C-alpha cells in the first residue's frame, strides 16, 4: 500500500456525510484509489472505502475532532434506538459484541499479530451506532495518521458489521422492511443487509476476542 | 331532514344513524419504524424471541424500543393472549389487542355511503359497546375503550384498547381481561356472516337480504364465512396453515373463560 496523503484526496465528501459501513454501487464522486481502497475527504474527515466485489464496499472514515484523530465505522440507525433497552438487559452470549458495548466494555479484535480495542457506542446527534478506535492526539491528518486509520479500518469495520449481524437476536422476527444504504437512493431489504453484513464480516481476517 | 334517534350510550344522548360520527377512527402510525405487524389477540401457540422477560405468572414480555408485547398464557386452555403497550402522548400509553384486518370488511359498510347511516343506527341500538368504542375512537377520548387503527409493518390493522396514564405502573386483571374479551367479541361477531346477523338483528335486511349479504361480504374479502374461507385478515398472522375452525372454537372457549374470570372479580 503506497503512502496516501490527506491533502491529495479529492475534496468530494460533505462534512456532515456519514457513510454507512456497507456501501453499494458507485457513488459517482471523485476519489483517489490506492491498493483497492477509495479515498475522498472533507475538511476534517476522510472516507476509507474498501472495494470488495460486485460493487459492494466496506466503509470507514478517519475523523479529526476535538484535537483527536479517530477511525470509525457507522453501523447505522438500526441499533441506536435499541441502546437503552440493551443497557437495561443482561449480557447475552448470542450477542457478545452488543453485550460488551452495552456494558461500556471495549470490544477486542485480534489479527495480524496484534489486538485492537474498539469502542461501540451510540451517537445520538447522528442517530447511529459507531464503532471507533482512537489513533492519536492531533489537529490534522499526517501521512502516518492516514496510514494508521487505513490499517485499523478493517477491525473497526468488522466490529460494526458484527454488531449489525447481532440485530436478529434483539427481535422476535426481522421485519420485512427496506433500508437505505447509499445516499438514500439505494434500498435493500433488511434481511439482505443483515446477510451481507455477516458475509462481509467473514471476509475480514480479524476476530472478536471474547 | 335528519331522522333523530337518540341513543344513550353513556356518553349522553347522541345522534345515532350518522356514520360521520364513527367514520374517522384514531390511527396510530408506526410506519417510520422497523416493526412487524401486530399479532392477532389470540395465538394458538407462541414462543417469543428477542429481548424477552419472563415473569412468574405465565406472562412473557417482549421489549422493543416502540412497544412492549405481553404474551399471556391461558391456564388449561389452548391459546396465548397478546396485548401491546405503546407510548401514545407525553402522559399516556395505549394498551391494546389487535384483531388484525378482520373488522375491515364490516367497517367498510358501516362507514360507507350506501348503508352506513342505517348500519350505524343498528349498531348503536343492538351493539352499543361497539358503537361507543368507535365513537371514542373518533373523538380520541382518553381512558375509554376504543376501536382504532394501527399501522405496523406496512399493514393497517384494527385494535381494541384504551389509553392509560404513564404514571400508572400496573394494570388490573380487569383491564386486561376487558380488552381481550372485547377484542375477541369484535372478531367473533364481525368475522362470520352468521354471527354478524345474530349480533345485529336486522343486519341482513339492511344489506338487502341473505344472498346479497353473502355476495357483498365475499366481495369485500375481509370477512370469513362460516365454512372457513380464508380472508386476508387472520391467515397471514398465523404461521403455517391455520385451522380456522379451531381458531373460532378456541376464541369462543377463551371468551367464555375470560368472561367467567371477569364475573368473578
């Protein structure tokens, strides 16, 4: 993977744009592609879009906020409304990631000979649940920070996907409804989305350490 | 010139025979949320999954961000009663049971221009409880039993229930049994052409005689005949092939059982 510089990424990302962890179909915006990863940025954020196959993408983003740099992935709004109930419920072995998150424990992901701690938490302002990992204290994205965000985007993405794939354990039956996954223009059945999140998670060679 | 027939339903004397008094029921719309349709008030068997809480009294509560679903097992009977508790206003919930779409066919006639006024008058006279529920629904009354619509999982359904204040932490058995009983009565009396004509003497002649009634009810497609033709209402909410005759028999048994429980209190 070559070094990607923040300033060399095309500025084709809106500041308030929050890409869902699963993307589908080309977004038509200018991007810098390096080693099968698409990059585009705003002033304080840049997208890291792993091109999987058949138009599917696994998406995370680096964000510089409050003097800190994080890499994060959005599990979308589906779980955000459940958070108060999750926090009030006992831990359940059928949903280890959500149980850990609800208990405000970090989710530990192992891979590439190392461990990464990922925080899963709701973002009420954005109305989504995020998986995120702290990179460093900084007010800008250095080349090293971009490289770190890229390298650690996969365990963060996998954590978001695992959280999403645990959604069926919360409901009696997955409702027959469609959800938007790309700029509100592309809708897929929720059941399809959950299948894709499980399959995509299996393709990422990081494991959840219980 | 309006024909005035005063009917005292406990709401004061009201102008019966005016379908406009009952043709705009309350509608509670959960379309923006990923929920499934409400379950019919009575299930033949049920093993709920998800965020489930089991109490010691044969009640299993399913928790969701938008409502709680109470599964109440009837001791000695083949069936589980289903009640929903849902936030309604800042200071009230709705506690209700669903009859799915089984009331829709009859309501189409009740609110329609052709027979609505006559049928509404008939209901007010012969089945005042139903008339009161529809009136309270139209008026959005608090604390009164209503027959109203819910939109859940893309399906418009009918429900029997009432508002309860958020300060109320528990519900009496009386309230629970009342809702289940009324819901089962609505289902049994309006889902069968024979039962409907028994509940509302004069119903058949208002709709033009027995052959026309049967043809009209079948055309609506929302009612079941006594022989067990499947309407769109009940069949979808039961998994597999529902035993319609069994459902009716179970409903009648449970209705009798809960009715006995109500009298004992």
